[in-house]
């Protein structure tokens, strides 16, 4: 990109939004493994990679991602898909994830994940290649260090982010990260990623509350919207380790830029009980018809994650069941099942009405929420 990192409007439809109920976009850990016996391509998923873009090839790559090391023979074909920029981004992302699951230490694989994979945008989080490199771990560190010096700031950003996700095993990257941090020509957004990476490598995510994460949080006050978005994104990745900066994130949830609001909302949803003070701000964002659709979904995901500490949001969630959009109604049902209590008669009555909704997804979500409340008084 032109000197910036893609942390904008299309980047935060979270896996968490979808993890409340298994669906096609739920994270891999929430989905069952592909049913090879029921798949016509199960005989030889590697051979299925020869096809052009198709459901068969897509499912074959999912199978290979689950097989891990047993799928090493697929590496050349997966590399070809990843490197071919004319392939659909979704297929290239799957190829990157499969390569990460296979865990190859092959230099060509690692270089391709950095050079080609870190440029592929993913809705709701880091590039699939970043996830893959993090899975590979220590063997990926040398190539990621080279990525810190790439001409493209987007690759530098995600290289730093990936090193941070690897954590302490990436300790040999600390000197290079510090060098990039001190480089006056480095972009502010990349510096945010470097600060976050140094925090994770130095103490692990659970204890990353020192000076580096403070630098990340202070970037929420930057005049540059890209930097503020990067800071909120990184704080979301830290989760409860960033609980000291809940007030800053609450301000971020009201930022003029939609991207900053979206990442701040996600971060607040990952704060556990420390996120309770954010419930009024989250409720306002959810109820604001002028807020972006994705951000309203993100609020519903955040309330799901916060659970009972977000009980004050119940009246607003009941109101959400009258929204014209079926996805918002369904997510509101799921959130009610997480934050309400059995004694919330208004919530139960609203869910019972929603169980008769014209949309089947809303009906299922409402009944699931009712069942949850009855099982957990």
C-alpha cells in the first residue's frame, strides 16, 4: 500500500462474531475437521489442487490444512497457488494456512509466505500468512527479520506482528526490531507493531503490560487515523493484558474514524470483567443506526465475550430484535443468551417472539439463547 497498513473499513468482521455459533467463517478451532469420507475429492486432495478455482479445490485445501505434516507432498502445488496473484484471495489464504499447518521449514515456503502472503488482506484480522508463520514458529524468525527491512511498509508491519505472535521463541529478532523502531524513516503504524512485538517477545502475551505496551496505548492519541487503528488492533490482540487502557479504548470506540472505532470495540470485548465500564459506550455504538454495519456486529460480538458483566445492555439488545437486518437480529439473540439471566422476563419474552421470526437463522439463534438461559439460571 501507499505507505500505510490495511487496518481500515473492511478489516474487522471478527472471527469472534462468528464463533458464537459455528458457521462457514468461524475460526478453524471452532469448526469440525472436514469429513473426508463424504468428500468426492478425499481420494487424493493433492491431485485436486490441479483444478482451477472450485469448491472441490477449496475443500481439498481445508483437508490438507487439517492433515498437517502428512500433507508435505502438497507443498509445491500450494506454493504455486499462493504465488499466483491471479488466483482468488480466498484460495491463496487457504494455501497459506495449509502451508502453516504442514509446518514446513523450507526456505522457499517461508519466503513466499512473507513476500506474497503478507499482502493478502483478510476480513477481521491478520493475513493468513501471518497466522501460518506464527504456527511455524522459531524456524520462520530469520525470514521475518528480513521482512522487517522490506520496501513495502505493509509487509514490515505484518512481519513485526508475526514475530510478536511467535513470542519469546523470536528473541533473536529483538535487536532488529529495535533497529527498525529507531529508524526515523519508519512509518508510525509499523512502529506500533514493533512496540507490540517487543512486548510479546519480552514477556509473553500474559505479562505484556510494560513500557512497550504503554507506547502502543499512547498511540491511540495520534493525529494519524492509521496509527490509531493500528494501536487499537494491537491492544485487541493483547486482550486482558491491556486492561489498564480501557478508558483510552472507550474513547477510541467514539473515534471519528470507523476503523479506529471497530478495533477499539473489539479490544474492549476482550477485557473480561475489566471491560464492564465500557458497556454504556458499547451500547451506544450498537444502538446508533448511523454506525457502520460491521461495527454494530463487532459490538454484539464484544457483548457476547463480556458475558454477564454486560447485563446493563439487555434493554438495548431487546430493542435490536426489531432491527430490519436479520443478521443483526440473530446476533442480538446470541448476545442476549450470553449476557441476560433467567430472571430477565423482558429478555425471555423478546426471545420467544424472535423464535417465531421470519428468518430461520434468527429463529435458531433465539431458541438457542432460550435454551441457554433455562440451563443457566
